[in-house]
């Protein structure tokens, strides 16, 4: 691990000192706060300039420290990505599985998930394929979703595939939420697509957000389809935890 100069180390260590009083076992609070600060700076950088701008040197500049000082706290870009994943996934709400029936819980979780990643869309291509072993928050979310499905009678062999099916839709919807408003304008082909253009006109006249409308239509179809596939009479959808 690289060593920092004393001036940079002092700046980076400001929140990592452990108070003199005795702490419970585990990572010192100061270290957690320092980690969150680094991850937040990296997340802000990605949000402003895209994933391509995420380098250790750029994050160090965001924090006004040298790269060597940053390496005293984070070992690599891969570890930094895991910290970003932790920070973002902690914002996804999955506690609905403890209080709502499985259909309502899946809708609430998927909506939160989509909204979080709509605000951080540059991360989707990265986090969507990032191993989850380094992100306890991601694993906890999966456990809550899986446990909710299990309590509702979902066959365990189908739980992971069902979650992935929902996630694929969620990530796509999060990207769609950031698409330009005129993405469907036919341009020079206007007037040659009577059905599509009329449908587009009617959708715009409805006053609804096309991205939100598409998300909720798709989510309803996907959740209902998964539930009906498992229980044609809809028993899972009415099972409370």
C-alpha cells in the first residue's frame, strides 16, 4: 500500500482517529465515516462526468488530497467501486417485505430501486455486473427480497431467477428515466408512421411522464406475471408476511 506525505495524511486522517473511550468490537466509527466520504466523492464524480472519469487521481482531487494519501484508505479502483455500490444500495428500500403482501412489497422495492438508479444512471453498466461479495448492503437487500418471496410460498429454485428478471427491468427503466424527452420523435420520417405517431401524440396529451408510465405498466405486468406463473389463482399476491 502506498504511503502518504505527512501533510496529506493529516488531512485524510481527520475523521479516522479512534476516540480514547472504549468502543464495541468492530470497525471504528471514524473509519466508516472516512469510507463514506471517499465513496460520496467518487459517486459525485461519476454523476458529473460519467464512469470514464472515475480514476483514483480524480477522486483524490475531489478530496483535495494526493493520490498516495487516498491509497492509504482504499486499495484499488475495484475496492472503490465496491464502496460506491455499498453507498448506493443502502438507499434502496426493501423493508416492505416485512409488512406488505408479496405483490405490494415487490412493487415498493422495485420502485425504490429504480428511483435510486435513475439518479445514478452512469453506474448501471458497472454495478449491474459487479460481484456482490464486497457489498453487504446488496447482499442484505437480496436476503430481504428472497425471504419475502420464500414466506409467500415462492419455490426457492425460482427466487434468484425472479429477482434477476425484475432487476433487468429495473435497470432498463432507470436508464429510460434519463432519456431525452424527444427520443421517439420520428424526425424526417414524420407522417409515414400513422399508428405510432398517433399513439405518441395520445401519450403526450395524457400529461403523463412516458418513462414513469412505462415503468409502472411494465412493473405491474411483470409482478402479476411472476405471481400468476406460480399461483394461477393469485394466492401469492394475497399472502401477507
